[in-house]
C-alpha cells in the first residue's frame, strides 16, 4: 500500500509527497511534530501539518535567511536566531568568520532533538563552540536583551500556534530595541499568492519601526506556492548599497554575490503589495 503525506496549503489546494518511512509522529508541548522520509525530498520535518524543511531543498531557505543580511552588516559579531531549531540557519551563519557568537532560541526542544538525529546535514553546527542553544520563548528573550545583537533572524513557522506573536508590530519594536545602534533583522514573511495580506501588514508594521525596509524572495519548492518572501529591517545599512565585489564567495548552492541584489527585484504584483 502506498502512503502519501499531503499538506493542505489552503482549504482548496495542497502538495503531496510519497512516504517511505515515518520516523517520528509526536505531539510535543507546543505542536504536532512529524519527521518523515519521502521519495522525492528525502527527510521532511513537518510541524502542525506544515512542511518546515526537507533534505532536498532546505539550502534555499537557510541560505537566504542568513547571507543577505550578514553580507549587508559590515561587522556582524553577535547574531540571534529566533526559532530555527532544525539548525539550518545556524549552519549558514557559521560560514561567516566575523560572527563571534550565534544564539539560537527555539521554544520547542523536541525540534532540536529530532533534527540532530534525523537531519544531521542541517543541524550539524548546533554543537559548534560559537553557538549557544537556548530552549525558551524567543519573544521573551528579545524582550530581556536590549541593545545586544548586531543581527536578528526570525526563522519561524507560519503565524499560527506558538509563532503567532512573531508577526506583530510589538515584536518588531522589541527586535529594534534588542539590536545595537546599527543592527539589522530579517524574518521570513510567507508567500504572496496565498498570504498577500500578511506581507502587506508585516511591511507596514516594520516600516513604522525601521528606517530601511526591503523585501526579497527565493524559490522554495516545498513551501506554499514555491515563491517565498523575506522582510529585512535595518537601522543603518541598506542591502541595495552593498558592493557585490566585496561579498566573499562561500560554500553555497543558491545564494551568490550576483544574486544578492537580484533577490530584491520583485515581481510587480509583489511590489504592489508593499507600496
């Protein structure tokens, strides 16, 4: 008998993948967690019925969270990742020698535990001595750490369950206060096909807090619609002012110096959302 996993991305649309094996299916203290092996995308982490990452396409999302902002800030010594318990963003941060310390704060320790076990290629840098892993509420961590970080990255699930507070103006104000005087933050902000209202509201809220706001995008096949956006807020540095020749070549599969500015060129219907 064939087994298939289907994510209902809207009430009338979804994606499906053939399952080879189920490793974990557990209700944690915060969410439903499934770790499954698929024919097409390899190991897949699913939270509350939503695909978080897969072996095959994870590099796109994790590289695009980390590298545009780290190559915009000239001296990103102290970095915070909110969420991201799979460790993929941390892995990419560790490719930047200027980073002295990266702090990962994820509310669900089970995500970290199972990612280390079943997604070692993604979670492999979580034990790096430059990394501190904290199992706690990222919202409260930011509230308690004023003027602490050069860069903050919000690697959250979609705005449901424990991640709902991570898409509010109060959260962005807290991020502003947790950043140093020239700090930058970035957050994943979903897709413009099914969540146009979310992109509009996040852009509006971030613009009320940060003087420089930019939206960029990437193609992530297992995320709803495949077209995924990220919103960057900066106190001082503009990613569009970066000299591409100053960006070092790194061990990446998606991000490159040439892509740095190109990613900020949006399809017109997405541009229209954030005017």
